[in-house]
C-alpha cells in the first residue's frame, strides 16, 4: 500500500498547511533491484538513487528540498528568531588561549562577522607583534564550502604546511607558505589525508594519500619542499583495506610515526626525524585484538596498550629495543579504570581516565610516584588534557566543561595544585549557569545493565511528564558521548525542554567492554538501551535528590536525535518502538547497513567490518538484516521525522537517507511529518563556518517546536 504524505497533518500538532499549500510529497519511482544472499531475497526499489550526477536523482533531491521548504514555511520567522538567539550568544570577536611552542605563542581569533578563524602567533612573548599565519576567511571567501585540515610549522619556524577541503569529501589539498615573505610555494598536493609532518631538516614533509573512491588513507609519501610532487617518494603503502594510515610526530619531535589502525588492531612504525631518508621500523607488529599508541620521552617509548589489559595500561620500552616482550608497566595497573589518554612532561605524567563513565584527570610525579587527582564538583562533566606541546613546564593545560558550564581552559600547577582559569567561553545574552540543573542517573536495562544518563533542564521546569524532552545518543565505534556545554541548546532549555544524553552500549563510556557489548553480534544492545532509557524518561520515578516523584516527559512529548551511526540508532528505534516518540531527528543517518557493508567500493566500508561484521559471512549478514533500518521499514505508524544529509557526504553517502525516506513514504501508515533536507553544497559535517552551521541547528529546533505546535 502506497501512502502519499500530505501537508495538513494532524500528527504534527499544528496547522502545517492549508488550501493550496497542501502539497503532495515527492514520490520516488520504484525501480526494483533484487539481491539474493544465503537464500534470502531483498528487493531494493530505490537503489537507483545512488547516482549523484543523474538528473533524475538531483531532481528528486531538489523536489524533497522544495517539499521541506513548503512544510517548514510557517516556521521561517521562528528559524530567523532561533538563528538570532544562537548567534546572539556568540562573542564574535573572540580569541583562544595562547599556547607556547618552540619559542612562539600560537592562538586563533575570530573577527566580528567572520565565519572562519584567523591563525596567529607571537614570537617570545604575548606582547610581541602579531603574525598572521592563515586567514581562513580569505581562503574560504566565495566558496560554498571551506574547511581547513591540519597545519604544521617547520622546526625553524619559517615554513607553514597546511591543507584545505573545498568540497566536503575530506580530500585535502596540501600547500606550503613561506612565513617570512607570505608567499605560497608553487606545489600543491591533492587528495591527501590532511596532515603534514615535518622532518627535522625543515625541508622534508611526510603526508598521507587517500584512495579517491574509498576515501581511505593508505599511502605515506615523502616530499621535499619546492619540488614537483609528482617526484615524491612513496615510503609506505597499506595493502589491507581494513586498515587506515596516519602520519604523526612524537611530542619530543625525535620521531616520525606511521600509525596503522583498524577497529581492533594497530601497528606503529617510527623513523628518526633527523634522518628522513631512512627506513621506518616496526615497533610492535600488528596482531588481532591488540591496539596501542606511542609517545616518546628521552630514551624510552611510552605505550598505551590493551595487551593483557582490556581497559588499557601504560607501559614503557627502551627505544633501542622496543619489542613487546620487554614492555614494562609504567605505573600500577587499575583494571577497573579505563585509560583514555596520557601526556608526558619532564617531571610529571598526566592520565585521562574514565571512572563511572566520566573523564577525570590524575597527575603522577616521576621521581616518587606521588599522585594527585584533580577533583571536580559537578555531578556530570568532561575534563580533558589540553594543548601541551612542551615537556619542561610547571603547569598542565586542561579543558573543562559540563552541561551547565561553558567550555573552559585551565592551567594547573603541578606543585601547588592551584587551578587558574585562563578562559571560559563567553556566552552573551544574560546566561547564568545557576538557572540550569544537571541530573546524573543510571537506568536499568532489560538485561540488568546500568545505563548512564546525563540530563539538563532549566530551573522551574515541571518534571511531571508535561515537559518536552530531546534524548540524544551515538553508541558506536567506541566513541564516547560526554556531557558538554552547548550555547545553542539554551534555546531549547529556555523553552521548557529537557535534554538527555544516553550512553548506550557501543560507546566506551563504561570501559572497553561497553564497546564490545554494542558491536557486531551485540549491536541490538544499543537499540534496546536507548529504548529502555526512553521508557524510563516517560514514567514516574523517585527523585534522585528528594523523596518526591519525577517524570521527565511523556511519549506525547519525547523526541530523539542521533547522527551518522547515531542515525542508525534512530532508524532502529523507530522501527522497533515508534509509539514511544513524538518526533525523531536523524542527521546524516547510516541506515542501509547490509547494502553498504556489502560494497567495498563505498567509502569506509572495509574499515568497518570489525564494527558491524562482513555480510559475506552468513552469520553477520542475517544479524545485520535483522536490525538494518532500511530493510526493516514496515507498514506501521512512524513518529514525525526530520532526516538530513549532504550531497557530498564522505562518511554516509547521501543516498542512504534518501532511499530510507522514499521507502518510508511508500510504506508507513500514518500522516505524520516526514521531511528530507539535503545540503547540496556540504557533506557529513554539514555547512562550514561558525554562522552557516547555525542554520542547521535552527532548522532542527524549529522542527521540534513545529511538531509540538509551538511557533515562538
């Protein structure tokens, strides 16, 4: 049965359109393509949408955009109001906290009205004259999309290597600028991974090249400044397409590293930065289920490894003989604590650790192993090691934020333990953190696992089920979703919304096992966790702070949001429990799991077999098929849906959400909103620039308010 989406939809809770505005939704013509795997036949009516240069495809995407514009026309003034609100909280002429590196202080600043940052430095002291390295406003002028990639200054401080992307496919062009004259060198190197690593001779640069089809970085080249890139030397090529390649330099600047990584295995190769024509050595050969990363200080390598330590440990090895058989613990093991990262200083070691799902900081003095934990008062927060390029310094630069505390930069004195706030993100418009409340709680899942949630709302918001709530999660790749501040989010909180971050399995908030329990043949845990948290949020429970009852929201006002692999989560929950949600925002959603993972030419597919499985294996094929959102669309009522994508998306191809929406239109039985918005000039991250991206946020917020019947 084919159900045509119409404009005046009672389920949207507002008079969305009347009369001539009751426009028919675009209907994609079904063109069946049949797949047969392991005796299972799948018919894909919309496979043809995967041709981005087809006039028919572009016409369909433009028709969807026109339909979106028509359905959202009544929110135009609201969107403008939201943009003004969000922009009004931004201090436009802002400057980052400078950090010292190799005799210079580096910082970025924004000018009034500028979309992009200006990269600057001062020699010797902050009172010295400013030197502009790059003005991204000038570089991006007139371009529909602009994104600066990596940048690095040569050891003699005279040449800048930088990269940019003007398409949003994450294929970066690498360029070189003479900082004395301001002139560019003649060479430009295309299709790079974005990073540039200088050798110690100030003329040799190492960089990665990407496969332009799969977008995987798979080669490392050596370039000599001022020469034809066609003559560059290939120093490494990765043959296993489940691995990606990065190039880096240790904090000590003694070694250049080639980092080879898949989801579950890694390998590190190193080269003396003073001998760039030499041969890279393997520190520890790759092996299944072994991940490690390397830093150097003095005559030792320090290695964060999950070898014999699922939650990672820190070991050390002599540079002269770094074989794994000789690795020794650099500090006592704490198996219950997840080691998220570390940084080396002349006199101190700093650890970023996860305890009970929250990032924490611990310092250890080398000479006597005396340790100090940096304590924080809020119930939910994020504390991370900041930019610390120098070894010999008495202070640690760290970053702090929470759901109610704007992003802040601190210097911590290793000896006195004094914390100095160097900068807190300015939030204009009368923001007062005391006006907002954070709750931290754990929800028992259907299989008795406790799922962390961090919740924020404005004081005075009634917690009796009457408040609208936006529930967010990601839950894949071991990426953790930490409680951080958002000035834009205030526009929802000030309108009575509650906002909840749900740390479903598949992330790494509760340690490595949390990731393991949400991937491959355990992926259903991610969907179930999110749904179980939704059930909790819509029912009354004892208050965590008093003896009363509280109910954060109801099914009539519960919204969900996720992007990319979090969009997969959204696709899964609306198939499984559409009755729970009033509306869902699926941003650049990965929803056609089986088809995508069956095609190794699609960007990133081969590197993700360890996340989802390889559908060439019957076991994984059938499991993927059981949850793939596109394959499980059924004739049932769905919530109001806003789906977004970008034509040039390099991570999740635009046609996945386009196909999903087409199939939903043809199958669902309700009259709720179903909108697809395609950014025809951008990719996975949406619009570039700090102000252009506000339009995306306003679009999402306006959708939520429209569904609630609010227009202010």
